[in-house]
C-alpha cells in the first residue's frame, strides 16, 4: 500500500518570498501524484498533477512541483508567494493501473505574512 | 466545469439522531467518495462507490453507511450520531480510478457538529 508524508504541518513565509512545501511518498510501484489546495471554508481543488513524462509539473497560480523518483518526493514550490496563497495544501498519491485508492497526506498550512 | 454540491454547509445535530449528508455531481462521473477531515489527520476515506448501488468501505467506515441509488447522488448516513463524529465531511467524484481519470473533484464540505 502507498503512503504520503507531509512533514511540515505549518509553514509561515513572508509575502513575495519563495516557498517549498515538502511531500514524500512510499510505494514500490509506479505512482501518480497530486497537489490540492484548500482555501478557508472551501473544498479541495487540484493545483497540479504528475502522471508521466516531464518531472517538472506546472500548475495553477504559479505553483510547480518536481517529481523525484530516487528521493520519492514531489515537493511543491512557488518563487514568490502572495497573501492569497494562504491556504492548506495536500499532497496525494495513487498507484498506476487498475482500480487504486487515492491516499492523502495530512496537509501543510501555508501562512503568508504581509 | 465539474460541479459537486453538498446539501448543507453547516449542520448541528444531537447525539443519537440519524443524519443524512447528500452529495450530487453533474459530470456523469463513475466514482464518488466520502471523506472526513480533521485537524492534523488530513482526509480519511469513509466509503466510496464505483457504480450505482455499489459501495466499498474505506479506512474508517464504522458508524457510517452510504447509499447510491442514482449515478449522480451519493449519500452518507450516520445511523446514530455521536460527538466523535463532529467533523468536516467532504464529498468527491472522479471519472475513473487510474491516471488522469483519478483526479478527484470536491464539494465545498459540510461542517457537522454533534452535541
């Protein structure tokens, strides 16, 4: 079975500074990886996904993530954050092929400080 | 755009009451899911359904049941609500279960308080 670890429960960062939110997964087979964002009092929406191909994935709102198979990581980055990026971010993994459950991490709260 | 709607944003119920949470999706998705979200625990899967009248237990099904009589509607039922079921409940749907089809679309959530 797969698992996802988001080690940082909260990440404070000043506005216009860069940010990296970490995600590590464990699986012995091929995976698909997702980052979702949850703004206050809302459901989750997809930021970006890695299915195959280029390991650098670009998403909405200027976010990008890099799939690193050797490090089993899928860290999310943004070069310059805005106040509106304040939200909770969830990493998720599912296995390729057939029916597979999606497993979510415990989330990282990004707090952008003006 | 896929739209997933949930019947209530906020709900307050008493211990022992039977509670129904409704979820509707408008994109003809095969799969539907119910999660609960608690601080520090992320999203935990309660039940999912991959077809009408089909259901599978997730990671924490105890105290819950589900119903899927129509493809677009997936209901979560708390047979006898307890205070430890106070939580945010999120419904989601997906076209399939592999690759890009596994992308899930979420409703806005129902914050349930059981007193």
